[in-house]
C-alpha cells in the first residue's frame, strides 16, 4: 500500500512507547493517518440523505458520444468537416472530419434511457441512473482538468473532494480510514497524490490501495500483543494527557492523538475488512472476478462495498492509469480503447449497484461515474482517435439521494458543447455536498484569514433535478 502523508514529529515518550515490543505495524498505520477533523461550526447542517460516496473515475476522459450521449446527427455528417464556432483543437492537435459513433445505442429499462451497447450489464440498471449530459469544465488538459474534478481547483495543493467530505462529516469511531483511493493496477493518474490531497484541511491522509489482494501492508498485524491492549491504550492516553498539560492547546495535536487511536483500531479491523475470501463464489462471479478482463476492477468494487459496510465514507476507484495507452485517453484506437475499458468495468459496476440494494446500503450511498472531460465528435487529424472535449460531456449519478431513470441537460446535435442545462464541475460538487446534508456555500475552512471551500469562488448551484 502506498501512503502519502505528512511527517509528524512525536515526543520521545510516545515514539518509544510505539516502538516498545517491536510493534512496527502501529507505525505503518499511523503513517497513513494525518490529522482527523476537529468538530466545529464550519458547515450548515441540512437533512442528510447520503452518508457514503463512491466515485468511479474513468481516468483519461471517456467519449460521451460513444457511451451515454447518442448523436444520430453524426451518422448523416460522418466524414464531413466541422464548421462550427467552438474551438475543438486541443493544444497542437488538429481536428479531422466528423466521426459517428461505432457503437449502437438502445433504450433501456422502463425509463427508456439510451445507453451504448458497450454496457450490456449496466444497461440493466438504467432506471437507477441519472445521466447528466451537459457537464463542462474549464480546461482541455489532463492535469488541470483532473484537479478540477477532484479538488474544485486547477492548481496543485487544494483539498480534494474526499478530504472535504471527511472534514464536513467529522471524526467517527471507526476501525478504517474515512477516505480510501483505489488506483488502477497499471498505475495512477497525472498529478498523483494531488488528486486526493488534504490541502490545508485538518483531516487524515487517505489510504491508497494499489492491489486489492494485498491492500494494506501492516507489519506484525497478526502477532500476539506484548501486553494487554487495554493497559497499552491506557498508557498512551496518560502520556498524551501529560504532554497536553505542558503545552498550549493545539487542535491539530489533539487530532493527531485521535489518529493514533484510529491506527490502533485499524490494526484489528483491517484484516477482516479486506478478507475477500469471506464473499461467496456467486458474489465474486457477479463482480466478474472470475474473468481476466474484469478481475482487477471487480476486486476493487467488491472491496469498496466491504469498506462502505464498515464505515468508510468516501471511496474513489480509478479505471486506467500509468501510461497514456493504459487510460481512456483515446487519441488513437478510440473503438478498441472503449471496448477494453468498458469491458473491464461494466460488470463490476453493475454488480456493485446491485449489491448496494442487496446489502441495504443503497439509500445512504451516492455513486458517481465520470472522467475529467469528454471527447470530440471529430477524428484527431487523420487518426482513429478522438481529442479532448471540455465543452460538453457526460457523467452519471446513482444511489438513494438520486432520481434515476432520467437524463439531465444536453449537448448540441454533434456533442460538442453543453447547450441545455449546462452543469459546471462546481455544480456537481455542490450537489454531492447537498446529498450529504451540507451547504456548499457554508462549508469552509479558515486558513489564517483565507477562506477555503470546495466550490471556491465559482458561481454554482445544486443540480436539484438529479435529486430524489
């Protein structure tokens, strides 16, 4: 497990106590935990529908016109030049001719929601999905667009969505971290940990998982304790109390102390949570774990469900990572790339949605699917790929707080620009916070006189049409 976390300087007595008896596992756990949030009046509380959020992130930018936004007009214009006003050239790349989708769309479920043939399993859950076909974002470049979707800003250093969710919901007595990121087995996204940064927020660093089969490398997790747990924890509390009595009050130091207690609880709770052998063969097959193409993503989805059951509040799962050829970034081979990645994720995501209902998690879970932007309806020069398109693209939402079986907004007839009910990324973030019972305009953090928030200064609104 790869951990990105701040370095904490511990007083000698605590360090020696943690090292006593060779319990290096505790140090490994502490390393993944930064500061937990201090409760305060930093957010207006609203009636909460969701208590958990899962974000399926399609790294590289999937093509909306090949997945969830059918454009029949392209069939008649295929091979002709684009003559519109929107600049669809990304960087030094030159747009080629208009290119219809190679995939058929069909009406699915009672709602008749149109979904690409790329998703035979997910299409059976059409009535659970709310597709927003009018998303737009400021940048056509991966790095700032990834940051925009993940942190609400286009610069490194801002706190991520997961960090804001942890800050908003406050500390809880759980045996797992509140915020988990699962990377693709091929690598991570551009910007790395900047996509899940805690920024200036006094919250714990997220746990990052690269391999679901060996998610947490906890040294000595199964060793017998050198002394009674209760006595050891009591000793730590006395050391903390003694130290705090000698120094000025410090909320962040108190947060770190709570992090150490969480680290201790994780030493016991993690092994059971990640033991996928407890799942039935039928469940594993529904997630596609028995199939080579969907095994890796299926393992992540199943592990995510187990973590939600045990109190984790935000899980982000990446599809695609590492080299450009191993992401959704289809500058070449658009058809092959989408067949590959849709094939890897279709069955696991459909099974995950089904399991939310079977396990009783549906009502309190918000699910998000999307990438950093969409793709153009034109070829990239004379290639068989599509370029980046930030002007209009699709995401979908599902879960208890969402009114499924509908499409919100629209791009123009070619799929270039959001023209009906445009939704900025900040609108999505405001909607996520609203589903958690938080007002985006009131959720902020005072960083030495500078007010920080997820939505920043961008004018935004809650996408109420999406809510149940």
